[in-house]
């Protein structure tokens, strides 16, 4: 019998290497991968004329529901409905977003987020629960039973910043993390802890000192408020605790070359660390951002750093020390960055999912010679493995969901707000030229984006349960 669709004439990026040929799709799954001549007949055929066929991206670091003037279910629902369009523009077919953050039982927060996303998302999704207290740690088993595997700990927050997230002013301490890891370990091998690694006490002191200096190079000054070792001390501490329960530690948005060295050391000691960085840190430095007058729009925590850190991060991607690239995206509007003083404005990026692939293809493949298989691993495969949904997601292999992005490696474009199809009203990449452009996105075999426009006629995204992967 004929399959639904074949994509032919491509460079296909598989976990084992690249091949010249294409794939066949039947019933939303990849049914065959190989040379064009070996693919079955199809009811529809698309010739890709030498373009790259890449697995759909999995961005495991997104924050829905907390980007508006108010936080809550209505905000999260709108984020799913409006802003997951940007995912398709950038070739992102699966995301993991945090649930709403507060002191309710994790099961309640998880189920509320699940209702917000189900039937209201343009891409598939997972949910990450944020653990704030011992009472919530006790509800971890119920979340795991519902399909949740990732649990976030804001270990870098204290004081008023912690209270804004419903955390005690003293923050997330090792005793709570230990208790939560014990609960995670008792509920199977798939669940794991994530941390925002950043020593908070000295950073608070340095922020107070720096803001008094009246510096004009604001993002460089912001970088100097966080010592290069600030991530490392928490990665070291919490990595040892997680390892005691044979859990991999997932530190998000690694920014520092010092942290890269720490992770290498821990792995040499047999302590599993699955490190993530974000596209921002790979593609710009604090002095470069100051030269572009990005100011508060590029104020993220931890901060954009320096060229030596950027080079260390790229080196870590090449040797596998950093295994995942996400975005740490929020659905911020420009008003949150423009209407208050730099030192008082919210930290965090606006939605970045539309630009990740183009940025990393340009910066990584064209400028640095990163191979396509490595790029696919850090943008898709490794996160899917960690979240327990590989090989349903994360790879071009028979039996996987037909989540795909077609890249034109020679096409150039200018990044900026004009590319966005959701509510995002500013771009920190405005005017940046890139080479290597996502031109088509398929979600489970359904054409969803072409040449930057959403062509899906309805929202097909759904929650991905690891039990069904």
C-alpha cells in the first residue's frame, strides 16, 4: 500500500550519520528512511532538491504562564494558543514548559497546565514541575504517574526573588533537594532534577555595589555581578546529592567556562551531569550586546558573559560535555523591559524559539564547522532521551513521530520581529544576518510551516507521555 507522503532528494540527518535520500511517512510516523529509489510509493511526494532533512527540535526550557502582567491559567492558555506558532516557525516541534509556579500540590499545578495545553498548542509538549517546599516534594509520585519526569529547583533564588516564585526567602536548600531526589529515585529511572545553578548571596551583594557605579555598559556590568564560579558551586553540591540516588543532574542555561570544567571533573568522578546551555550564550557576548544597546532586553540570569565563555561552551558541545541547547524562553512583551530601570526590570528572555535553529546553523555549522549529527543531538535527540520520549521524538528513524524540519543551508535571511507569528513584539536579534534557514516544518507528518508562514489549519499539539514513547 502507498504511504501518505515521501520527502526525497535530501541530506537526511540520522543518529548514525547523514545519508542522501529521504523518508516515507505513514499514519504520522516515519515508516522508512533510505535512498530515494528504495522508498515506497506515496500519495504525495515532495522533492527537497538537496536541502537538509533534520529532526524536529525539542526545546526543553520554556516558561509559559508567567510572562504576562498576571500569572495564571488564562495566561498559560493564551501562551499555548498564541505563541507556540513561533515554535513551528523555528522548526521546534516539541517543548517542555514549566507548569504554573506556586505552593499548590504539584499534581494540581501539573493537571492545570495539562488542561491549558491540551487542544490549545501548535506543537507537542512536556511539562516540568517546580518544587518549592517539602509538601510539594511529597506529591512527586502523583506527577510521575501522570507522565511528568522533570522537576525544577530554583536553587539560585533567595529573598524577594524567591518569594515571587512562592519559595521561602531562604531559597531551595540541600535538605529539600535531598528529600525530593529521594522521592524521584523511588518512582522509577525516568524522573530527574533540574537546577538553576547560581550562588545567590554574593550575587545580591555585587548587584547592590554595581548599580551604584552608574556604568553605561550595562550588560557587561550585569555579567560582573555573577562570578565565573557561581554556577559551579551549586552544580558540584547538587550533583553529588543527585548522584547519591543515581539520578542525573540537569543544570539549565550553563553560561560559564568555569562550569564546563566543573562538569568535566564531575563526570570523571562518575557523577552524571546532563548540561544545558542556551542559544543566546552561544551567539553573543556581553560587550557585543552592549555595542548593540540591547540593555534590559538581553538581561538574563545567569548573565551573558564573555568571548572565552562562549568558546568554552562551543568546545563543550563538540566534546559532549554540554548535551542540550534550549532557550529559557518567556512570553515577555517589550513593556517589561522598557518601562523600568535596567537594574529593576524582570530578568529573562522573551520567546526565542523561532531563531534557535537559524542562529546555531549559522554560528555552529557555517562559522565553526560543527557537524550536522552533533547539532541534531544537542537540539533534539539528547533532550528526548533524557525526557524518556526517545525514539518517538528526537530522531529520524523508522517508527518515530514524523517531526521534521527542512533546512536550506545556503539561504540567507535577516532575523527580527517581522518573522514572528505569535505575540512577540521585539527581537534581540533584530538585523542579524544568518545563513541556514528552516523552510518547512512537519508535526507528526502534517505540514505545519512553509517559508516562515504557518500552514497548519488547526492546533495539533498534544502532551507526550513517556509511557507511550
